[in-house]
C-alpha cells in the first residue's frame, strides 16, 4: 500500500512552480520538538512545541529571506478537552525572569511576541532554554528547546545566513549583503475550465479503454496506483473504473483511486487528449478532490487531524501547476494543526 505524503517526513523538497525558475525548492525539516518549513520565496517558519502531548503550547518564529531581516515571533496556547485553561493575562518567563505580558493576536489562543521578547526567546534557545508561559494563577506551560538548535541552523543554511552577523546559530563577519535576496511569489494564471460531471456518460467508452489504462500506468514508476492494477481480491480498489470529465476544448481530466489507508485516501489525476495515444500528463496520486480548475490533496498525520498537510495544483490551460503546499507541523492536539507552515506559495490569478 502506498504511503501518503505526511508532514512527519524529516526533510521534503518540492519542485518549482511554473515561472519560478530562480526560486529555491521548499524545505521541511523536523528534529525532536522543533520543525521548520521554508517556502520558495525564502521565507522560513520555525515552530517549537512542548515536550509532551498534554500541552498545546507552541512558538512560531518567522523570518523572510534577504539581508537585514528581523525575526518575528508568535505564541499559541489552545488547551483542549479537560486540559487546564489559562487564567487572565499570560506572561513570558525565561529562567525565572519575567519578560512581560503576551499581547493577544486576532486569532483565539494566539499571542504576538514583542521584538524584545523574540530576542530573549532566541537567546534562550541557543543557550540554556528555560522558556515558560505563565498565567495569572502561576500555572506554567514550558516550551521544549530540544531540537531547536538543529532547526535554527537549518533555517540559517536555507537562507544563506551562516557566517554573517545576522545568523542565529553560526555568526560570522561575512557581509550581510551576501545573503541571497527574497524571491517574489510566482504568479500562476488559472485558465477557464468547463464544468462536466466526473463520470460524464459521453466518455464511457473511453473510460473502458484498456489502451488508456495502459497509457496511464506508463506514467508511473512501478505499480504505485492500485486502482489501475488488474483485479486483486486483496486490493478492494484494484481495477477501479476511470472517471473522465472535460477540462476544456482540448483536454480531458481522468481520475481513479490509487490508495486507501486508515484515515487518508489518494486518487490519481491525469490530463489527457481525447484520442490515442492520449499523451497523459500525471499530476498526482494523492488527491482527494477536484473543482474549478484546482486539484487538492489533504492528509492527516494521525486520526485526530491535529497535523494536516495540504497541496493544491492549478490548471493554467496547459498543465496543472503545483501552487501551494502546507504542513500543519507536529501533532500536538490542536485540531487542524497549530500553525500553517508552507513550503510552496504562489499568487493564483
């Protein structure tokens, strides 16, 4: 059975979207209680968590690419079920030193770190730790620093800061101007599509074509899509019927179930021509839906859905372009994930 794309991969690089030839591939890296996701504009978002599942405390540190970029920080504390709720204002405390009140952000349970607080957090992470959030009643929520050094170094490496004064982990005397500039979001223009049902009866004969199934299989490495395999009693989705709908006047969209797991599914999608040899363009084997010119994939890291990865591909009139990829970070009990950590961003027009 094929494994879905999940945010628990230790490192994950994404191919470039169209029009982003100068952009870096995205990066996803996690180590112990910390994770970093860097996108194709060179923005990096590092997130640290509590050391156990009984606390939802998390800190996010964001830095854009390019020289002389400050780091901004946010805190999330969203207790669930019967976990203790914070009482009144929250304070940031480092090694028993009170760094002041956390300023509530727009989103419930989220707070903005001041520049002074952010600097103090970074200093603690690379030295002795001891970062805690405390409420008015004295209840404390500790932040783990386990894995922070590796994640912060990975961030510096991705953004080209190692050896410069602005590096977090390995400062040096190299000119700050040597840091690679940020990259603009690639622009993808979504083309108009036709709206037909995914099982359009006018394509029934084509959907039953052995030649089309063979052409689709030829785009894959090995038997990676169970729905295209011959009937197998051990695989309920083997030999699944193809669903075909029209994309535009020249292109059709085919999909078929590719894999099923405990709480995730993945369908394969291809763009084809109406006649042999069909010239199939494989898009993904991990999708869950298609609509209005976009194919979407979404997978849970575990059944609680507290760490979810999402991807989107957008039709530009010629092919489906990968336009977004987002991880929810580590699984820590917050429905949908504590943060959105993109590794691919774009502007869809």
